[in-house]
């Protein structure tokens, strides 16, 4: 029963030495308050970043001024890799976030590690396209929650660092549609909502089944 359910919780914290071991050499540790821009569209691509504590959203602005979130990065994940010399997107701390910045040129000398990270980023971008290509909002939200759970080691309780507006901008939905989809998953007893930003996955197999069915239909 839900009353006795005690899921593992992800804290969005990673020891700094994990990141430093991945890219030896000069680095800079910086803490950003929530909402602070880490880099902006048009800035030079002279650094790569790894989240140590907190979470980051990467987004672009559409011609009509709307925002499209293209990725979220959690503790231990890297971002800021682009083929061009200028950034095409904005990166922003969601809440207070500590990141480690590495100079791009020394990293390029570690080509196997760089290639692995670039391929991982490409894989996530492809998966995101599959998610937003699904017609059903419930399937999109289910896929989003399942992806977060997998990235956090299969945890059953997710404390969302991002707002529902962030999720809506990521899934190409309205905030009202995201809320309705969350409510529907709750009514199906697939998830429970302890708080607007705390989601318990009660039936992980059912949640994953929704994602699998949507993938077969796409």
C-alpha cells in the first residue's frame, strides 16, 4: 500500500572528484543561483560543463518569443558541447547549482571521452524527438518521468528540480496539459503526488509499459 511505501530518494548531488577524474586538468567550480544564465546564445563555446549539485535547463527561443527547453542536466551529467564556435542555446541553473567548468581545448585532447559524451548527448536528443512526437500527453509525461528515474539510477521517488512550466516547454505541451496528465497517472495509481515537485512511482512496470506502447505506435 502507498502508506507503507518508502522509495529511495535522489538528492541531485555528485562528489566533485568524480567530475575532475573524468577530465584531468584545469577547471573552475562555480555556484549559480536559480535562474542565473550559465551561457547565452551567441557566447563562445570555450568551456564544457558538468553538474556537481543541482540541475540545469538548456533552451532556445522561438521566433515568436516562446521558449523551447531542449534538455535537462542533472548531477554528474555534462553539457555545453556544440560543434560550432558559438552557442545556439541558453543554459540556465534551475535552482542553486554548482557546476565544474573545463576549458574546451584540453578536453579535445581526450577524444575517446569526448566522443562518448557527444554520442550520449546525441542519443538523448533523438529520444527527446521520439517523446515529443507522441500524440498522447500522458505518454509524453510518462516517458519523461521514466527517463528521469532511469537517469537517477532507477529511483522510485523523484524530487523534480524543474517546474511544471519547464516540463511543459520540454514536452511541447501547455502547463495545464502537463497537470492533467499527472492527475490522470495519479488516478490510474501509476504515480502518487506527495507534492507538486515530488512524484512517487507506484507502478514502474505500468509507467514503462505506457512508454513502450507509445514507442511501438510512433
